[in-house]
C-alpha cells in the first residue's frame, strides 16, 4: 500500500516514473514509515535526497528539519523543490527578517505548511534555534531530523565541520523523531562516528556499493610529459566530444579541473583558453560577484570548462559533467571519490583523471607533516590517508577497487573502467617512466609549502564554519590569507593603541627563548603571568656575576675546591629556577630574586662565603635558594639561619680566622685593622693585619687619622648601599622605564626598613656622632669586667656564640636597608631594639636577644637605684658579651679603652635608654674614631 502511494507520489510530485534503484525505493519507504532512524550511504548522484524529500512532503502538518553544510547547496535544493511547488524554506544568516518572521510564524501555527526547513549546522548549533526546535517538538510538528552529508561530523572524514557534532543534541530534544543521516562517502570509522555522535538508535542501514560503472578513472604523471598543457587540452577535447549544437546549452558536455592553488586555476584558464578551450578560473581570491558569475556561466553552458580550487562543486547538480581532472594530488581517497563523483551524474560515461606531479606531492607531504594545529592522532590519520592516495596514483591497481576497499565494499567488476584494468602494462610503463624521470626532478623546496595556499581541502567548508554557512564572503579567504590578515589587523590595532612594542616584544621574546639560559624558559609566561624571559635572563646574569665574585674570593676554600666556572653557572641557573618554581606572581619573583642578589652582593662586600656556594653540590638534582626555602638536608636551626637572607656572623668570623691562618699570624687584629676593614671593605684585611703587626698604638692611631680623613662618610655609604640595591633590580629590569619604576617600588616596599625603623636608625646616627663623655671608671668597677651576672668568670670561647659582625650601627643600618628582610628575620620596629642587630643569624639573634634584653633591663633597673659598682659590673659583662670578637680581643688587651667605653655606655643608660649590641658596638666604634681624631 505504502509502496504504491510512494510510487504515485514520486510521479506526481517529482515527475519520476520510478525509483532510480531498489535501494532508493526501500530507503524511501523506511523513512516514510517513521519507525526507526535511517542511515543512507549511496554514491553521488544516486538520488539520496529523494529518500527523505518524498516522505517529508507526504507527512501532513509536519515539517522536516534538514541540516545541510552549504548555503549554496541548500539554495540549490530549495530552488528545485520550490520549482516543483513543494513548500521548502531555509533559515540562515542571510535570510531577510520578514522571511524569517514568516517562517517562524508558520512553524508556530501548529499546522505548518512548510514541509522542509533547511538549516546550516552553525545555525542549528545556536541556542535560539534550539529553543525553536523545543517549541516545535512540544507542538509535535516535526516529521524528521535529517543530517545531509553526515560524514562532515566526523573528523576522520574528509570534510569535517565541527558544528555538525552539536547536532546530536537534537536526538535528545526530539527523542521520538526519526533521525535520517545521509552520505556518499563514509568508511567504517566514519560510519561509527556518525552513529555515535548522532546517538542514532539501531538505524536501518541502506548502503549502495560505491562503484560507479559509468566513470572511467586514470592517472598521468606530469614530469615525463613533453607538454602537460597540451596533454590536458587533448584529454578535454576527447572527453567533451564534438560540439552538438542541437543540445541546449545547459545540457551540453562540460568539465571541472581541480587545482590546489588559485594561481594554477588562473594559469590553466589562460593556457586552455589560448588553446581554444574556453576556461574560467574559480577560486577563493575572486569576489563573490565574480565567482557567482563564473559558476553561473558554467552552469548555463556558456563556458564548458571551469578551473577551480575545491571550494567549487558542493551543491552543483549538473548531470553533463563529462570529466573531472585533478591538476594536483588529492588529499584523501574519500575526498577524491567525492570530487571525481561530480562527473557523470546523468549516468552517461564520464572521465576522472589525476595529473600526478612529484613537486605537488612533495609540497602536500610537507604541509601534512608540519601540520601543527591538529592533534597527533588526527595528523597521523591524515598523513596515512594521503599516503593511500599517493599509492592510488603510483601503483598499477584497479582504481575502483581502491575506492571499494576504502569504503568497505567488495572488489567491483571494473572490467575496463580504469586504466589499470584496461591495460595494466601500459600503466606500469608509465609509472616506471615517471620514477626514472622524477629522479632528475628538482626536489620541492620547503618554502613551496608556504606559497600562500593551503591544501585544496581548506578551501571548501571552512568558509561556512565561520559565517553560518554563508559560503560567500569568508570562503574568499584561504587559511593562509586569514592568518596573515589576522596578524595584520592585530598589528594595526596594536599600533593604534600604542602597543606596537608588545608586538615586537613578542618577537623579541621568541628570539630570547632561543638564546635563553634559564631553565624552562618557554614556560615563563605560563607559570608566572607577566614575567618575561628577558627579566629572568637578567636576574640569572646578575646571580652569575655575584656568585662568580664570591667563588673567586673563596676559590681555595675547601668547600669550593672542586667547583669550576661551569658549576657556578649551573648554580646560578638552579637558584634562579628554584625561585621561579616557587613563584606564581611576578612581583614575588622579583622580590625573592632581588633578595638573593642583594645577599650575594653583601656577602661579596663583606668577603663572606655565600651559603649557597658553600653547600652547592654540582651533581645534586635539586637546588633550593637558601634565601627562599630551607634546604631539606639542613637541620631546623641551620635552615632557619640560612633562610633569613642575612650574612652569617659565623661565616665572617670563620673567614677572618681563615685569613689569619693564611698569614700565619697568631696575633689578633687591632682595632685600627677592624676600623679600616669596616670603612673600606675592599681593603685587604690580611695586608692591614700584616702591616699593623709591627706598629705601635700611636702609629696605628696616626694611620687611622690618615685613613679617616679620606674615608667616605657613613651617610655616603648609606646612600651607596641603597642605590646599589636599587641598581640590582634596575639592571635586571633592563633599563626599561616602566620596569625601573616597578623595581623602585619593590625596593621601597621590600628592601627598606619600615619608616619607623628608619627613623629610629636616624636617631642613632645622631647619637653616634655626639661627642662622647670621656669619664673615668674606677678600679673597682673594672674588677668585674669579665664576669657575668652570676659573678662567674665567663668562658671566653662562649663569647663567639653571640658575636656581631658589624661594629658600626650606621653601616649596619645601611646594610639593613640594602637587604630584603627574610621571612624568618623580619623584626618589628616596635620590638626591643636588640632585634635590629641583623647581622647575627636568626637562632643566634633569638638567643642573644633574650639574653641581652634581660641584661639591659637589669642594667637599667640597677642604674636607677642600686650600687654603681654592681651596675657597672653587670654592664661590662653585657658589653663584653655583646661585643664583636675583634673588639673583645682588643679590649682584653686594652683594658683602659674598654673601661672608658663601659663608662660612656653606663652614662647613657642612665638616660633611661636601652641599647642593643649594635648600638654598643657603634659607641665603641665612635670612641675609637674619636681617639683616632685626637
Ligand atoms: N527516481 C529518480 N528518477 C530519476 N531521477 C532521479 C531519481 N531520483 C533522483 N533523481 C535525480 O538524480 C539526481 C541526483 O540526485 P541527488 O541530488 O538526490 O543525488 P545525491 O545522491 O544526493 O547526490 P550527491 O551525493 O552528489 O548529493 C538529481 O538530479 C535528481 O533529480
């Protein structure tokens, strides 16, 4: 019953006497019955469209939603249907508003008159259209969901369109509506992908073999041909046959030549036209108007041949195409089958030829090998597909059999429908000739791949993806052209915003990446937003310089004896990298690394062996910057000490001991030695010691006088150190004005002490310059010089536990200014002043802080009311324990000086002030200076 109805309707509605094939008939019936999803895979021109069009017209008050890839194709179908008085419409970005409104109004009417609504997949993927479909579904007016050219949804197919993959959504929305998927070219993988993506429920499968008996396939090789253009011309003349003027123009024989490059389409059009075959070029570089006019002239038969890139052909339903030539190597067997299948749609004999060229093959291979924008699996798949196509061309095997195998069909009965089956020997000779000839052919230059044209494939559906299936404006731009245009636009916008620098900076960054020393340079901006490789490189350079200086100073130290220059570079690299790894913010990176550089600078000035160098093990896999994190193998105490970022007093002490040993001198340095060293760190300490050994105190005093007359003032030193800290970050920031500002801010925020601290230190500056009271301390007071509070004689060795490196509070303050306060070393300015003694490592500082705070409190209390002698005893003990070992040693020898100083301190303590050891040492220093000035 249904069969008769369908046959009658076929005649009545479409004018066909019968179905083209049994498969067409069965597929149409299955669709009409609406019981199941249907999958139809039939060769091009076999009449697939009819399989859903006829049933759709027969469904009363229902509309079929048809997703089709190209507006051109849609327009063609809708035009044909409308010419048959079938109510078909399309919705896309170009549809006029009134028409859109009319279509929607009809669809919402519960009894729509529209039988078929064509939509591009891009339109289908929009939320608006999804809502429309939901509404239609609620009204129960949808007859079918049709997915035409369904192979486009699979990325394994030859015309992948991402928007197609969204269409599976309609399976969910319209779960009870039959879904019809149609394609001419789908291998097993693609078919599975279609079913999966569209969530098709156990679909009825109507697949016809791909073999098309009316098509003759052959392959020729360009290189051995004497004149390829003449060869092509002769082929065209044979394929078109003699001109029959009795046949209407639009039905006259015609042909298509596919080229990869638009230049080739122009060239061929020119050559063939000059040889008497009127040919028009069609490519993406032409305006829409010219392209449409060209296509139209070819369609109506005004021009017999069109030389086109493969953007041409989809939606072209011209039966009299007698030949399809590929003037390049097609990319895949699937796409070649589809493109060549545009020949002979009227069922009459037609010819399909590939002109294989070694140069083209090389270029396409290069492009596919270097395709970077795709995932590896897909790239491999594409490469394999191309290799298959190359095999198709270069092996003497039945051409139809290759297609059949590719699409999973049995080998067809080709007989003589391809050159191989017609005369294999001739084909083999041709191949041999090509192989011999091609050994003399110039290999394709790699830059030929960048000839401004992608593979022909990219010239087809790409356009619609961008413009809702427009197929007009955007397919006028090839992938390469798009990329260039995008870059140009970006540059222009950057120029207008005055950000040209950022564009060039990007390029510079790429250059820097190539030359960079820092580890994981390419991850820089990803890991730390805003951080540049240049900045990292500059910091790395600074680190290397400072480490190198330190290494040179202590090259002979037993801990460094095995290190080479390369190791120092590696250490710098590792230190920079360890900070980089622990950082997520650019400012934190800058602060941490500048802190490290500052510490190294200070170590170098003070001639202290840096802890990073001392503990460096060249073969260790992981290195942590001591100043940033604790080294795991260190003990807790050591870790704390190492992580504060300050110079270790112990190191300096050991260092000086080392120098002493070096000079084979058992004598302790004199006060003047230490003075000179402090005032000018560059002065060679050992030399001073050596020189002073034979001097009398008055000579030394004289020397000091001379030295101090030329020494830089404390304030100058202060300024110098501050500016040094700034310049460290400045130089790392590569002199960029913005960077300078930033780094100054960092210095202000992180290097300086808080304002309170600075103010306090300024007060101390003044204090230190006050004329000192030269009162005498009585003998009784001095008896207790070397006793602690408990009255016991203090072990002299224990004093080294609480030594202070610097004796000059002013210098110390400046050192502090030049340093970044480490996490464990940050002292609050409001806390007792003892904490300002920053040169002592943290555990030592904590220990001595507790001790000296107690001492001072005690002393002050005592001074307020208890006996002077006792007070002085305590005070002297506290001074002794607070003093720098150099001073202490000196004082042990020069008791008079010690007593005087103690008296001064004692007097000052009466004014209710507490003193930290740094201040005590400062007073000592000032006293010594005063002595020297006398
Ligand atoms: N039963 C039939 N009798 C005669 N002609 C038919 C019949 N069915 C379809 N045709 C015609 O065959 C031609 C090809 O049909 P159609 O465009 O549907 O093919 P197709 O399989 O969709 O091809 P393609 O894959 O290239 O889109 C059309 O001109 C159509 O009118």
